């Protein structure tokens, strides 16, 4: 039986971030990922995710502010450019945008109102019927490059990184935990589960009181700009979210999710009605792209019933899940929180605790 100080199960962005933080601290960590590197079965794949610090809830604004310097720390440590500042636009009613502006201000985040004319002057490829809210430090993270940088640096710092190695079972013992794999069991003092919607099935009731985590699928589309030289901010509206991609397209996702699904039995099919809603929004607000020529895919979300995350410790098991479609921007911060818990330090508690109301 092999041995580690900490086993991290799940090689998506949260697991890779946790392994990176642990390896930097000199902890003997083994990272287990069920699928091949760069797979598309989970929630972290692809080349782009939004980074923004605007939200109607100051709680999330503060966490984005705390995460931003950690993104820069990751870039410095890895030597990779991972977070591109493009500016961010929020579309909504004046009342809702004011809530976001006020919440951002409490976290020290500067925002500006833009008229429709100012928006189009700044980005001729964008349009709006009413004022929008601009956040200068918003931008786009490169998703797969981030995971690769974290796992590579963890490996370079001594981590045992194993792809295509599913965790078959987890049990607490008198001296920590054991994780079963097809290559034999691994023992450790602590295990960190960063397994999204697979978490309840992997634990199989071993952690009483864990908030419910359900998986669902969402839909995204990729549009080709008329002018390859045009630029785009990241953007969020009540219906959709979007950003440019490293290959020059514009990705637009719909906030409507499917009914709950098992993550191993999800459909990768797309819905024509959702496609039409995305096309309709794009035709009005993103005139710089062809709204009728697009590529599509479905993506997986693992969320709790109250949309807050789970970052907590249960005996020798640390759980991080429920990050849905919002957690990627916080990845370096979440990884540090999970690493703290794995090392016996206190966790964030509050809204991330399992015992929350």
C-alpha cells in the first residue's frame, strides 16, 4: 500500500489548485483524476471562464477581490499567462445594476455606468438598449491552461499526479483514510474530495450532514465575429453570460439548466429552444458576430440547493463541492481554503460550512 500525507481526489480546477497549494507547502500529496488529462466530462474543461468582482451580494465581491492577487501569484509561479483583463459588462435593470454597484463598492471594487452610446463606442461589436455597468478589472481566465499549470507545478514540487485513476472507495481508518484504486489502496492522513456532482456517490453516505449536491447540464454556443480584429468584454445578463475565446470566437452560455442528472448519465445533446434564446439575445446585444452560425456544447454543473459552496472537514475527509458555474474565478482561493483544512487549519466556515441553515 502506497502512502501520502494528503490524497486529493478530482483533478479539475479545485483539486488541481488544492494539490498546488499543498505541494508548495512541502506536503506529500497524491492527486487522483478519474479521466484523461483535458477531458470534457466535468465542469472545468475548455479555454475560457469569466473573472469578475461584480455581484449583487457583497460576499462574492469580497471573495473575487481576495482571489485576484492569487491568480497573479499562480501566473508568477507557473510562468503562464492565465487571466486576461478585458473589462466586464453587466446587463440588467437600473435597479439591479445599482445593487451590484453598491455591493462592489463595499468590497473596494470600482464600477462605472456606461450609456448605450458609450458601450458601442468602446466596443463597436456590442450593443444595449439601456445603460450597463462596467468593471475594468473583469476578464477571462484560460480554464484548461489553469488546470495544466496547477497540476504541472504540483508535480514539479513533488506531487504524485495520476490521471485515469478513479477512486473506487474511501474509508476512514484508525490512522487516517484509505482510498481504493485499480492499482491498489493508498493511505493518507487526510483526503480532499473535489469531485463536483460525483461527491455524493463517492461518499455513499459516509459523511452525514453533507448538503445535497445535484448535477445538471447547461448549454453554450460559440459565434464567429464578422471582423476577426474586434474585441469583446466579458458580460453577464439575467439570461446569458459570455466572453471572447482564445481562438477569436465569442462564447455565450445560457443560465437555464436541465433537470437534475447523474453525472455519468448526462446527455451531451443540445436543446433547440435554448439555442434560439441564445441566438435572439446575441442578435440584439452582440451585433459583431453572426448569430446564426454557431457551434454548441453542453456543460455540467454541480450545485447545492442554496447555491453556496461546501468547503468543510468531516473527520479526516475534506470536501469541496457545489461550485456550479460560478466557482472557477475563485479557484486559487478555494484551493488554499481546502489545503488549509487538509493541514488541520480552520476553514472558512459561515456560508461554506456544512452545518449552515
